[in-house]
């Protein structure tokens, strides 16, 4: 796309479309940086209390924004997980059951 007449943006997601998708709304309403870890700590216990949630971590959305990642035992759990926590989007990942082994 080097010969494109459209402006290039590091936040653009390029697909087979006429114009790139520029997520302006996500950038304008993003929570202040550096607070994602605090949001995870404040909400991890409540998220882990949802039956079928296997873990919580920090991650990114598909367009590169900060997000909480919630690991799920199966897809049926997804409907019980909030879409946002403390203003951060929640991404989900189906991992199956996670067993912790002690050494």
C-alpha cells in the first residue's frame, strides 16, 4: 500500500476493503496508560469467581489497544464475562481447564 493516496496510521487495520479502518473512537476514549495492571488487580478476584474462568492477564485488542484477557474453560462462559472492566475492553480466550501443578 505504499502508493496509496490514503493516510497511513500505525493504528490502522488493513483488510480487503476500499479504505483502512481507523479506530478513532477507541483512541479518544482510552483510559490513561499504566493503569491496566491496577484494574486487573482490583477485578481479578471477581472475574475468577465466575464459574469457568481459568485466568486473567494483560493483553491487547485486535487493534493494539490495552485490554484485560480472560481465559475461559469453554465458549459457554463468554456470555457471563463483562465486555469492559474499569473502562478497559475484555478479550476472551478459550483455553480449556487449566490445572496448576505444584513442584
